[in-house]
C-alpha cells in the first residue's frame, strides 16, 4: 500500500486549498504555505542543521553552568579544607564590604535628595517673593500728588524721568 502525506511540499489540491484559505484569512499564512510548497523539501536538512547548532550552544551553557555551580555559592567543596575555609571567609568579607557600600550609597542618595529638596525650596521661595512683589499694589510716592478730580497721578517730565538719565 502506498501511503503519502496529505500535506506535503508539493502542488497538491490540499496544499493549494490551504494556501488560498491562508491568503483569505491572513495573508502571511498564505505566503507561509506558498514557501512550504516551494521550499518544503529542503526543510529536513534545515531542521538537522538548526538542531546541531542549538545542541552546540546549549552544550556550552551546560559547561558554563557546571562551573557556576562549582564556584558560585560556596556550597560545593573542593576537597581542600584549608582552601574551602579561606574561600568562605573571603566571601563573607566581600559580602560585608558589599553591605557597607550599599549602606553608603543609600546615605549618599538621601543626602543628594535632601540637597535637591533644599534647592527646590529655595527656588520656590524666591519665585513666591518675586511674584508677591509684582502682584502687590504699587506704593505711592509721597512727593507725587494725586489729582482729586481724576484720581490720577501726574507724570513727571524733565530730568530724571527716564531710567537712563539716572
């Protein structure tokens, strides 16, 4: 009995129908089916090459993870008691140094945050003082007299009326 796959990389009625349906539903599906029909016979070699490449990559990862397990957290012993004790003490010392550095970083961040807050407060206070000066009613000069009929102050003319004259 001759058995062949219904969907194979060839121009069969089933593959043509799937390609047309693919174009009607979502055009990239139609292109994917067309590519399978045209280049599907090369798919086995492609899969074999990809599998070899990924096996090589993951084999390297496995080797790297073995080294990380051996040197990572100190749980793996080397067999040399003196070396293992020294390594544990050094790792503890380094952890303590890391904690000190993290604490100093936290203190510096708090200091910098406080400086920024003080600077912002100073700028805000200066802004509010300038704003209050500009919105405050203008004080009248006692040397100028207001006209009782209009309520307006007469303008000075002559020397000193221009800011550049002073």
